């Protein structure tokens, strides 16, 4: 078990990476049963996944069932976790320099969310990767004033900067 069966909170949709040290780190979507309290925790394993320890909280993910994490190990040794925060209607990234034990502040990747024409507040479900040029790309589910229906969007940013350079892409149209 990563999260033991005696833990009273839901734990689903992990994103796991292997650090340069060989240690595994897994970011996991959490929810307090019977409430709207949702967050992402990091767990670490120095035993190849045979045993896991709670490292710490990565981020709050807001109400409406929270949001799953996307975790990537960067070439400089840091970890980057991207999540959708449904309370603040943002896509954020946070960095860890100690294999998931502590996490820095929010790097806002996107903040122009608006519920779609049906009032659907769903956003997030990110994926993240580091490109060959060192920049990061996060891909996620989104709706905005400019594109008011739910679509897949992307943000590209430099992992060494405190503020993301947002490059939202218009949705692809079929047909």
C-alpha cells in the first residue's frame, strides 16, 4: 500500500516518478470523506515501492472532488507537480528540491478559467513533461471567456522563472 487501508481519506490517481537518487515519489489525489476538503499529498519510497512514507502536502485542490496531480522529475533534480485548483480556478505548478518533502509556492500557469455555458466548473486533469529545450509543458482541461466550451489547452514555461509565460493554444477543430 502507498496509502494504508486504515487511512480514512480517499487516495486515488497517483503520478509517480523516480528521482536521480533512485527514490520513488508519488503525488496522490486526496479527499476527506464526507466533505469538500481535497488536496494532493506526496509519498516517498526508498524501497523500490515496497514501503511508502508520507512526505507532505503538495497543494490544496479545492472543492468539487479536487484534482489529480501530474508529477515530473526535472533534469536539474527538482520535482515539479502541476494541479488544477478548483477553488481559485487556476492551474498551478509547485517545485520540490528535496524529493517531495517540502514544496514551494504556487507558480500560476493559467488563471482565466470560466465555467462553460452549462455552468460546468470542471478543469484540470493535467499532464506535464520537460521538453528537450528545458522548458516545461502542461496540458489540461479548460474553458475560458475566449474559448467558452471545455477543451484541451497547454501552457509552456521556463522552470527557472518564478512566473510562467503562458502560451495557451486554441482548441483543435475536427472536420
